[in-house]
């Protein structure tokens, strides 16, 4: 609610993927798959900010301001339904273009999923601000280096050998990266270091998975095992 409110105030453009429960009352009243909705002030919507942002909480409690945004409902080929909220007008981005935009931004969802589930970026090792930043920056650095390795490996995939389009198995790549890259950085012999980098690249290239279009990561809460067995390799 807060991010949407301030983005509207500043006219910062956004496209947000909603949970099915977000603004359910307003979305249920939609008569089409693309229309502007008004999200009215409700006390339970701002209670969260009473402790996290008292200034915003008091402002909303006094003004009882509502927010207006464009809601777009997209039916995926899998039969699932995605709900988007944006302040991009139909004149700026049509409904068909919005579907394309959603597909383009899906890589962002994949990357967040990878950061949280495989790289465990939310697992902070300290309560000190500087060390928390260090944790986050180091994971982002690993992520960016990993992307460079994966992109080089992707270019070398001979797609003609496979029935389906193939891509790098990022979970395995993360596992190899965590195991090998620190040793590469500690190696003083530049020749041997180059050989270690080549070996790491070959390992990453070896493990491929088919591309599955229109996949989505459902939001699951209160999972018993946050890091299931198929993620252990990347630890």
C-alpha cells in the first residue's frame, strides 16, 4: 500500500505482481480484465505501518486517502491467472503489450527466486548494519559473477542436439560456484587459476534443463522445509 501510494504521488512508473488475496474486494468488482480500480482506505491495510512507519501510519489515518491504479488480469497458457497493478495508462501500454511486459519482467521473478531460495540472501549472519550490508553485497557479487559464467555457457549450448530448448541448470551452477570460486580467487598461479576457471565453466555447461515457458512460482507460506532436498546442492 505504501509503495503504491508514494509511487503514484511521485509518478514513478511500476508494474507489480499481486498475490491473489491482494485488494481482493476491489478486483472482484472488475467487469473486464483491464480497468482502473480505487483501493479505499481501510484500517487493517495500514495497521502494519503503526510500528514500521508511524509517520505514514498517522498521515493515512488522518487523511484516509485512497489509491487509484490500473489492474490487469492475465490468463496464462497454463490456466493460471496473474494479477498486475500499474500506473501505466492504456495509452502508454496496451493490454497486449502489458502481457508482453509481464513476460519480459518474469526474469526478475526468477532472479529473486534464485537469490532467496538458492543463494539464501535472506539468511543474515549479523545484526550490525555494516555486516548486514556486507552479507547482501557479497551475495549480489556472487550472483553477478554467476550470471557471467552462465551467459558464456549458454552461448555454447548446441540446441540442435535437443528436442526442447535447453538452458543452464542454475541450481547446479550455484553449487559449483560456491565450492570452486573461492579456491580460484586464492590461487596465486595465474596459469593454474585459468585452468580452474575453465574447469568450472565446463562443469556449469554440463548440466542443462529444458526451458519451460509460462512457469510461475506460487507464493507458499509456512513451508515446513524452506530449503528442500533439490536445493541442497547449491548450499
